[in-house]
């Protein structure tokens, strides 16, 4: 059995999926991180946060959420599953308080930097710019895929696609958060899951 990569190796491998900055610079960047454990339900980025930290999630699940002012309803915009970077991207681009919060769905081990620790490297080597561009492109494509799914797929198709993509992790997500992400009520999601279970049992 292959040993699981350590935290530093996780970050290195993730960065190298998108770009190839000089190894020495990557190691310096990684060494400057602060590592911590974020308990389930706690925030990595709170709504209104002006510091805009950059996190690398080594283990666990995070959700991107917002609160609708008129109703106070907590809405789940997206999930991210380790290993991955996580930040309030819109806040970073606009230099304004975070309108999207990031919370731990399950206990998370994270490495954290001020976001400018990464952006300051964009002028140091073109590969860091490439990393930033590729991460932004990945976020855009994911956003577009979600919008298309909401417009073209049924609730059953959206749920099935999500469980196929994240089969092991999705069971850790509370049902009301999963329902919110799928644009369903918790009751509708329960009925959908029961219907799919009956369908599997009859096959």
C-alpha cells in the first residue's frame, strides 16, 4: 500500500497539476503556511471577512455558503473536497468584504496564508501567474457546469451525478446542506433518495 503524501507534498502535487513554478520558490511558499484544524461547522472564511485568507484543505470537506438577507436563509453554493485550495474568490478580486463564507462540513486540516503571499509571486515568475490563471479557469468552468446542470438536468440527475463524482465523501454532508446545493427542500431530497433506493431494490 502506498503511503499517503504529507501536507507539504499534497500542496506541491496540487500546484504542479496546474503550473511549474521553481521548486525552491514553491517550497518557500509552503513553508510560510500556518497549519490548523478547523472543526466541523466552524468558518475558514466568515461572511464579511476583509482579510481574505487563502487556505489549502488537506483533509475534510468545506462548503461555500451565503445568507439571503430578506429571509436569513442559509444557502449552500458549492462544496470542495480535499485536497484543494479554498478562498473567497469574489472578495479577493473586488477587494471587498466576503459575500461568500467558507465553512467546514467535516473536520478539516488546513494550511493558511494571506492571499497576497500568493499574488505577490505573480511578478516573480510567469508560472505563478499561470497557476493563478488556471485556478480561476477551473473555478469558472465549475460554475458554468453547475449553472447548466440546474437549467438542464432533473433533480434526480443532479443528485445522481453528485453521488457518482463524490461517492465516498457525500455521505458526510448533512442532508439540509446537500438539499440546498441541489436547490431542493430537505423533504424533497428525502423523497428522491427513497425513490432511488426503491428503484435499486427492484432492479
